[in-house]
């Protein structure tokens, strides 16, 4: 059996028109997150992070955004933005990439718990969506350093700003972030 490495650029090109606003935001944002995740992975070399997978999955983690209603970033779908993770998972499962698909589902905020889904009445299936594997955690954490604001795509956020944003979603989110700061550095 010949196993070929997934080609994130080819997968993205199936769903996004190159040159469109959504394509430009997705590809720049994803490159920033991939570079950051690979930089952070250097801190845990002893755990043998899968660097090829980190790059592929980071490039694909937000592939679901075009199906959401987020006109500011060129996305004109019908779903609430919070669903972009599970929508991305569905796409990548169809593409035969189940491991990458889980990164989509598990990267929002510091991860979404069943309790979050119930207490905030989120339009999501009731399952734990927090990152589990080392690679899932690195990508979720790296993603917090970059926004999809077209004006700020390449600007790394200071940790204080990330903390302040996460605090709005609960003290447990800040605590998870602090554990990553400790484990992976910044
Ligand atoms: Fe992202």
C-alpha cells in the first residue's frame, strides 16, 4: 500500500477560491499558527511531537470557516461561527483525514467541554472537544496567538491580551492556558 502525505494546499483549494478574502485569511492565519506550533514544539522535543502532522493539521484546522456566517472574514455560510470546528472535522473526515479532523474539533478557545456546551447552550453536539494529544494541544495553544482580523493576521498577540480574552470564558480557560505557557513556553 502506498501511503502519501496529505497535501493541505490541495485540500484547501477544493473548498476555497484562491484570491478570495476567506482564502487569503485562512492561508495566512494557518501559516502563522503552523509556524508558532512548530516553534513551541521545540520546547517538548523529548516528547517527540510529530512535526509533519503538526504542520499539516495546523494548515487545515480552520477549514470549516467558509460554512459559517462570518462576512467580516469573507465567509457566507449559514452556520454560527462556533461550529467551524465540527464543520471542519466533517470535511476532513470526508477527505480521509480523521486524525487531522480531530484538531479542527478541538482547537476552539482552550477547548470546549461538555459542561460549556450545556451551560452556554452552544449549538454543538454534546461531547468533549478539548485537545487531547500533544499535537492537538500545541495547535490549539498556538492558535490563541493569532486572530483572523484581516488587519492583524501576522501580529502575534501578547500573552496578557490572550489571558484577558480567555478570562471572559471562565477561570478554567485561563488556567489551561497557564499550563500551556508553563509546558510549551511562549
Ligand atoms: Fe485558528
